[in-house]
C-alpha cells in the first residue's frame, strides 16, 4: 500500500467523492468503505484473463465467417504465412492455458504479430485487449490495482502514521 498516495487521495479528494466529513469525524471505516465501494464509472486493467474469455472473443463474438480463430487457424496451417509460428503458438496458448496475461511482453508480441501479419484486424486486437478492463471497480482499485481493498488501519496510518 502506498500510504503517501492514499494520504494525498484522502486529503485532496480529487474526484470530489466526499471524504471531508469522514476525516472531520475521524471515521476511518467510513473512508475505507467509500474507497472500496464499486462504481460503474470506474474500471481497472486486470491483465490476467481466463482463456475462456479469449476463446469467446476468438470465436463466437466475431461470427463464423470472420472469426479470429478461423483466421489464426488458417495462418497456423499456411506454411507460406510469415506469421505461421506466431499463429501456432496462439493456438497452443488457447488450447493449453487456463489464463493469459496480456501484459507480458511475449503475449503482447504475439498479438501484435498477428495484427501486423494481417491475421487479425486492429479492431479485433482492440477488442481482445479490452477484455482486460474490469468494471465496476472501486476507487481503491483504480489507485492501487485490481482486487485491492483499503482497511480502516490503512486509513489511520495514511492520515496519522499509526495503525
């Protein structure tokens, strides 16, 4: 937990979420609850996504005629394709892993290779990358990463240097 960032968030209230009454009353739990409240206006990037969601993107969402899976399979089977190896790796990933981390350089390279090789379109790439956006999210998750919760002890330490 970055307590300096938490202190700045609480004391400046940059989004006008209404921290001041909780600070004035010393209600650390109220502040924590407010920071942990999920809101549709917030989203966070969660780069590790289930392969099942990638398979939905690759197949059913795009329609049979233009599905990324069809194009990736064709490239993987085309010995003249400059991205045959990349497409073969993508198929292996889809078939063997339970989740995929879209933030890893090797995965980003694979996606970029499929795009530059004309196997998937830029719009399809963008749709794939959008799978990592999770909403609703809390302000705590926006500040400190997906899955983060702030406790009343965190609030106390950020504001007063004590837990």
